[in-house]
C-alpha cells in the first residue's frame, strides 16, 4: 500500500514505477517489491544492524496494513452511523 513512500524511506527508487497508471504495471511492481524489496532496501541504505533493518521493515509493514484496514473500518463505521440515524428518526425500520 505504501510502495512509493516506502521506496523513498528505503532509497529504493524503482518503487516509483508502482505509480504508473498503466494496467498491471503497478500490480507487477508491488509483486516485484514484495519479492525483492527487502533485499534492495538492505543494499541501498546504510543500516546499523540487521535488527534495526528488521524493526524498520516491520514498522513499514504495520503502517501498510493499517493504511489498508483503516479506510475500510471508517467506511463501515460511517455506514453504521447513517443506518442507525435513519432508524432512530424512523426513515427505515430496523
């Protein structure tokens, strides 16, 4: 989800290809980065230790998953609030 931002943070500039609006190019780059991204991130940036690198990548993974889940939860919450308000005011029967 955060391919371009992750690319900047890890100095993997090829990640910007994921932003190309041609069908399948973005998806292909996400798959390539999933397979080779950590290797490129390790090579392109100076890390103090393997533990620091792993912590950094886990943090990126956490925020990537959160950026996928948060909008879904937000939309479901808004829908539930709207349905609840419509039911409360008698516009729909719950």
